[in-house]
């Protein structure tokens, strides 16, 4: 009995120890094993001088204490005034003494209100390290950045870091419903426990805010864009207020989705017409009510007249009318409206990829100053690879916000390992040529191309109440990487992977080097086994889990995979060139020419823009059919290689995460083969050709793959 008890206790302890590791995300604060680095820090951190006593500064202090205790085994003494030397001084600009202020004067001129300074300074010949910014939240960002330097075991000699976020709204979009299901969520239920709010503050809310602050995220939309008006009732606003109070000291503003028909549904009005005085008034009063509770409320995110959501068009008005009406309501309080451009209509026979541009481009310059148009990554829908959305590069007089999808709706859910910053980087680096060469998407969204003040990047969150937050341990890297990239859209994804691995797992080079390579290559692996050479939207319908290139029976043509690949006896691909839908004309002439011409169109986008014959010769000399088949095989082989890499990591990390990732990679491998076999068997019906050498033979029939059904696939509402 005693021994049984002991075993149980042991299991409990070891379970919670590793479960905590998963939970701690990239803030593991592992012991610094490199002794010269450890002593360098200890020598430079005799005392921590904390200036100020706001909630935010207290959070910064606690973070430093936790981190130093965990990483260096001791906490330097905390003081509130500067004496001696080799101290770490933490406080905002106004709290610094005159000498340090003077020393940092020109640095302060170079940072924006959220930027920070981490600098070794000498005053009266005494050396100090100062972490500062123009306000306390900026100081907190500086603290997390300093701790990242320590976590990644970097030296701190002569620190001289000035870092300001390049975008203003750095925000997560939660597609969380009030019943706690999460649309396209693969990590459990929603974090927001509406039933227990406002009185019960789950520790998770605090941990969520801390994690976001550590990567510079400063906003969160709590609710699904497929919105429920109830969130705007007093009963729910009280709960939203409680969350806003938790997030505020972490620099995070709360935003909500506004259901356009709310004035009817919860306001007893007969209409939601944006030109109706009663409707206008209703929203104005609603804003007053919200801001009374939450003075720093961020504003509204709106999906209108898209996929059945109500909107201004229901009343013969347009997107500008709707957005501007809401903008007026929040203007007195400094709020913003993020109005989504994700529109396409079943009544529009045009290529779906063209519709958002056709509808929104003519609105350029017509929105109020506090409206930002949120454009999805990709004119179709968050595919494993899409050419950049043509609206980027076409609305010089309108602030445009990028919407990335962090949750893996079309990318194998939280089961497949794919490092998304690589995908995000590819898009941000794309050249729109809007103002000549070098007019990258990054410059459009960070406002430098058109000197926009209102800028932002949104990410559809992959977070749920799973113990490890994101379902897959490596999906945490996508949350992390999103935050890092929205802070600085020019950051290399390899640097992000490096930081994340060191902070999350280990600084051992033998671990970091191969696993980093694995992460970087994972994006292309997924493209290869799902949608190589520009194929897109051939996932099974509804849930989008697994392949379904055969699906053709849905009511809306553009919901059918057959609409996108257009495979027939002659070939495969969607002709969006001049000979087809002419979607290429939505890009600037340089880009249009590049995509339009079969010779110059990058092969990675080939079937996005062109319908080509099965015998078309690829650059490597292979026929299209053979090349396609080999790409699918390559994707499978890449996952096998990911497994090989992972198997060698056992001695560097905890066994729980080692096994979790191992099991997930095994599923990914199985599913990569499923994708390859199902797609090739299906397309083979049209090409009529055999599989080239090197491509494994399918072990199941096409009918078998077609028969697979997943009625309870997660995230599908
Ligand atoms: O990608 C599609 C998703 C929907 C989603 C919609 C959108 C929130 O399948 O689940 O709805 O896009 O972005 O509005």
C-alpha cells in the first residue's frame, strides 16, 4: 500500500512537473548552465533598482525576481534608489534621475511611446544597466527583452539596445463563441469562462496577459467575428470589464466584435441601417456605455456582409457607410474600427480571388481616420501558400491591417508541426511595387510606404484551454513568432525560431541547430504534401481536415475544391491570367507581368495563376504530372526527416514534450501520406499517367479515401 501510494505520488509530481513545462511556454527560465554567462550576469546585477510602483512596474519587478531566481539561483536585492554600481535600474523616463535622463536624452528621441532602451550607462564613473521607456508598459517590454537575452544565454557587455514596435495594433483575434467553443480552434475550449466571470478571475487570464506582454502583443479581440450581439449587453460587458482590468497592467487593450444587427437583436430597433438616426444613436450610446466601464476599450472588429453575416448592404448601404457610422461612435474615446475585407458572394460569378479587391479598392480614401481595413493573408483564405493579397499595394489612402491565421485551419490543425513565421515572412517580404521596387507588404502594413499612423497586424489565435495552450507544443512557436513579427515585420523567421527554441527547450547547440532547421523547413513540407505548385483549397469541406479534392456538391460553387484546382483531361490549375479571369490585373504592372507570364510565374504559384497541361515542362525538366507527384512524395519524405531529427533530441529535453511531439509527428507522417495518396489517386483519373519512379504506391483506393468522414472534427461550429 505504501509503495503504491508512493508510486502515485511520484506520478503526480512528475506529471505536474512536465505539464508545467508545457504550460510555461517560452518563459521556462531554465537554469543558466554556462557558468561564464551566469557569473557575468551576477556581477552586473548586484541590486535591482525599481523606480515607480504602478501595477505594471510591480509586474516587471516580479518577472525579474522569478527569472533571476530560476535562471541564476538568486535574486539580487531590490532597492528603490540608486546607490553604488553594477545595478540594474528599471523604470520609466520620468522616474529616472537627472544624470541618467541626460545620458539617455538622444536615445529617448529615437524611440516611440512603446519602445524601450536597454543600455549600459556610466554616471559618475559608475556602471549601471538601465531598462527604460516612455511609460511603464514600455519598461515591461524592455524587461522581457532583457530576460530574453539572458534566456538565450547572450552576453550583456556594453548593452545598447533601442527597440520600438513598428506597428501600432498588435492584436490577437479570438474566434471564441460565448458557449466557449472556438471556431477553427484546435486547442480545447475558449479561455474565457463567461459563466464564472466577472467574480472569478482564472489565473489563466493573468498568465495569458503575461505571455502576450512578453512578445509585445497589445490587443485582444475576445469574441468571434461571426459575432453574437449578446456580448454587447450589460450582463456580458461586466465580464468583459473584468478581463480588461486584468489585461490593462500588461498593456493589453480589449476589443470586441460588433454584430451589425445588434440594434435589432438587443436594442429592440426595427432596423440596423447605418443611416438611420436611431441606429446611429444606439451605437453612440453603446459606445458611451462601454467606455464608462472600460475607458481604454480598443474598439470593434467587424465582419459584415460576408458568409451570411449581417451588414450595411442589407439596407442598400455599403461598407464605407457601415464602418464610418461605427467609427463615429467610438471617435470621442479614441477607439478604432477594424473592418474586414474578407468578402465574396455566391451571387457573384467572378473568380472568388478577385472579389475582395473589386469591392474594396474603390473605397480607397473614403473611410474615417479611425477605420483600418483588415485584409486577410491571401485573396482566398489562409492557404498553406497564397500569393499576397492584391489589396496590399492598391489602397494608398487607406490604412490596411494584415490578418494572419495562427490557428491551423488549413494546415493540419494542432496536429501538424508547421512553423508559421516562415510563411508570414514570405508574405511580408513580397514586393507590391506600389511605389516602385521595394514596396513590400511589410511597408504597407507598418505604414512606412504611405506614412499611415494607424497600423496593425492581427492574428487569428490558436489558443485554447489545453494545458499547453495551443494543442501542439510547437504551435506555441506560432503564437510567439506572430508576436515577434508584428513587433518587427522585418525580423527573420530563423532568428525567431532560434529564440523560441532556446527559451522553450534548451540552449544546447546540438539541439537548437537541427531542430531550428526542421522548423524552418516544416512550412515547405506542409505545402508539398498538401498543395504543391500553387494548388489551393483542396481540403475536405466544412472542417477542412484532410484532403478532399473531389468535393463538388456544395451549394456555393466557390466552396468546392473542384472550383480551385480545375483538373481535367488537359491539365490542372486555375487560369487567373489574361486568358482566364485576369485576376493578375489586380496587381501592379510589374507583379502582373510576373504572374501572368507562364515563363516568369514562380513555380510555387504556378497552378494558382495558370491552367497547364499534364505534360507541361517544369524548370527541372520534369513533366507537370511527374513533378506534382514528386512534390507530394517530397513532402512525405520531409516529415520522415523531421521525425529523424526529433528522435535525436531525447537527451536534451523533458520526456513529456519529447514523447508528445514524437506522437504528433507520427500522425503528421501518416496524414502526409494520406494527402499524397488521396490527391495523386484523384488527379491521376484526369492525367491518366502512372506514378513516376520514387513515388510510393498508395496502399488504399480512391474510394476508400472518399469514404472517410469526420463528423466531429474540431473547430467546425
Ligand atoms: O476561413 C473561413 C473560415 C470560417 C471563418 C471565415 C472568416 C470566422 O472557414 O470559419 O469564420 O473564414 O474568416 O470570417
